[in-house]
C-alpha cells in the first residue's frame, strides 16, 4: 500500500516551453500533496504544499506563477513548470499524506528529472 | 527557522561495521522525527519515525534511532551494515505541517 507515482520520470524540453508533471496516490486518498526539488547531491527542498480543492501554499522564494500547482482530486496533483529555463533543470519529487493517517507521514514518488536545454 | 543538521556528509564502511549517523534539529517544541533512505535510482522510503513514547525506535532492515531530547538529536544506528545499505540517508523533522530535511548522508558500504 501507500504508493505514489509520478509521470513522466524523465523529460527534456527546450527553453521557453512548459512541462507538466503528474503525481498520483495509487491506493489511498491524499488531501495534501507536497512538491520538492532536489539538486544533485543536495537535500530535498519543499517548494509547495498542495491541498485538494484549494490553492497551493508556496514556500518563500518559490515563484507561484512559474510553478503552477493543481490538486484537482484526492489522488492527483500536477506541477507545471512554465516557460522553463536551464536553471529549472532539477529533480522534482512529490509526496502525499494519507488522509486517514495524517500528513506527518509522507509517501514519496519516484521523482521526475527535468532537463531544460 | 527550524533546521536539521546532518554532520556526516559521506560515510564509507566495510561490511559488518557498525553505523551511526548523526542528526540534530533546532526546534525546541514537540517534533515528529523521521529517517528516510534513498537507494540509488529509487525513491525515498521511510526507515523509521518517532512521534512519542519510547525514545529508542526500531525501523526496517535492522535500523534504529534514539531520540535524545536534551541533545536535540535523533541519531540513526545499525550494528552491522551490509553492502545493500549503500544509499543516501535523510533525517527530517515534521512541524507546522511540513517536513524539513537535513542535507543527507551518503553511505557507501564495501564488501
């Protein structure tokens, strides 16, 4: 149980284009999902908290107009990197908290590696 | 602001050696503490967690961690490591609805 998937696992795009990353909780309902960014050999940095049916809460320094988050259902959250630039290249990881257990225990997706040329 | 420190950035051990990875956090109130592991090419997995009660927490794969409130520490231990324990280990604290991660410790175990 408690499986979180991400799609795609790897994407390469041209500078200026937008990329959408999906995060799904496969066997549980997640009222809250989290989006992290991980640079090589560094820790995970929380970008935003996504709540089903409401606006995401962004961490300080994260541009909400650049990283659009939509949490339309209890099993799906999407992160869209708009007008991507090479500095947006990174590993993006989502996690989800099981509604029944609470968000303090999070289950992580496998991550999406974004490369912007 | 809360922070989590992992002082060991890279640890190299031989199989059967004992392991202790340090983790210190800055928050003085009630915290939930976690250790996650990321095997090469895989996603983060929960090793163990501490919410309350016995400060010595047993996790999966023979790992344990001890919460010492007076030292703001939550060190991870394993008495005898295996080659398969080669991975990145992250300590994290949960507070105010979010997880804050340490910088991670890369563990390499050689046969």
